[in-house]
C-alpha cells in the first residue's frame, strides 16, 4: 500500500509508479489547499479508489477524509502521523513517517510549504501576513522539537514563490535547518514575526483562482496552471 502527498496536476506518473511497484494507493493527501498549482489529489484518489485527505478544517466544498492533529494512518509497516502546522495556510499539515521495520521513531517529515530548505513558507496568501506569521511561529516550535536527524522533504524549493531564500536542494534535516535556516533559528516571537513580514515575494500568478479550483469553488478546466 502507498500514499501520495501533494500530487501534481498530471497524475499519470503516480499511476504508472504504483503499477510498476505492484502496489495500491490507499491515501492521497494534500498538505493544504494550494494557491500555486492545481492539485491532482482528487483526480488521483478517484482513479485509484484511494481516500483523499486534508486537515479537518480545510475550507473546501467536496467530501474528503478529515485529518486531525496527532492522528495516525497505517500503510502496513509504515505509519503516518499528522502534525497540524498552520501559518502558510490555516489548514496546513506536515506528515511524520515511521517505518516500523527500521525503528519506532519517525524517519522523515513531509513539511509541505511550512518548513523548506533555507526558509519558511510565506504567510499572507490566505490570512493577514502577521496573523499567519504568529501561527507559523507556533508551528515552528513543534518542528524544532523533532530529532535533529529527522529528514525533511518539503513541497517546494528554489524557483517557488512560496518562500524567499529557498535552496535548490530538495531535502534537508531538522538539525541542518536549525543551524542554517535564518527563519527557523529565531526563538523570539516578535523578532520572528517581523522577519517573516520582510521581503515577501509577489504572489503566485492566479493565486486566488488556483485556490478556488482546489477548494472546489471553480472548474479546474478554466485555469491553466
């Protein structure tokens, strides 16, 4: 059994990979309602019979599997633990993945657009920038508490407008980001908020339209991104 997280619009690669591996896709999960691309989450779930999951408070207009902070999803020897990490959006989650054949502790984290290599996700696409930054500060405390060795796989890297100083490296560790990610280092709440309000890049093209499509308010065929 397998899970797909934050799938791209074209789902062909996921279907081909599952077929080649001889595995069933049981869960399709979006870490948040995206504003930078059209998610392939619902079409992939429909094509495979998988359950499509979002955080329980996600502002969408279609049925989905509501996920909650601390909830665990099973995939044979693999366990996925949901961690609510709002800030980039109010409904954002990260996923801690444990392979029980390797050990009892999480092996890696899928952090979406919350913690990325070199920066944290922008906070003003849905809420006021300051409000989002304050929520993100609390989420960062959860992530900082994770083991230094934990691998981090974000949903974006260099070239994305969802962060500022993003590295082109697609993965990192909690320990490396603690030491070299300026936003992740800040322990003072007010200093953190002020840092996150600086140098906010231009919003993704068609951001409102994309989020409307992903929330079910608009037909995906009318938006090209």
